[in-house]
C-alpha cells in the first residue's frame, strides 16, 4: 500500500473505533512487554477496543509514525486522538486520567 493509502486507513480506523491500540501482537497475544502493559491498562477501562498488529502490517509499521508523530509501539488512540505509548497510558491510568478520557469518548458519544 502507498503511504497516503495507509495514512487514510489509519485515520478511518482511529475515527471508527473509540479506543484503538497499534501494537506488537494483539490483545490476546501481545508480542512485547510494552504492548502487554498498554493492553492491560486499556482492558481495565472496561470498554471495547480494537487492536492492530504492526508486525503483521508493513504499511502500519512504516507509516504510523507519520500519522501520530510518535516513534514507538504501542500507540493508543482514544476518541480519535493520539494519547501516547505505554508509559504515558500507564501513568494516565494510575492518575485516573485515562478512565476519564475513555468515559468521555465512549459514553459521551452514546448520549
């Protein structure tokens, strides 16, 4: 896939799903510790989320950084906005900020 096609697909996926994680592996089988930690934090939120395996999609691997301006994986998006990687997501969860962000994105849109 061409870069512009990949970026368009990422944008569509991020906007179509309230919570998205681009990661190594998937929610049931993370393939790195950072991805596992991010999935754990997002699972504890209690909302459905979608994962995309960057190891299985060369376009994502090559161009996700162009979309998010973030060089590492995992990458978490909530409510169509880039939140951060493993450390940021974990810190936000510990402070209760991730829960508020997810609640606003997932429940606010349902009203």
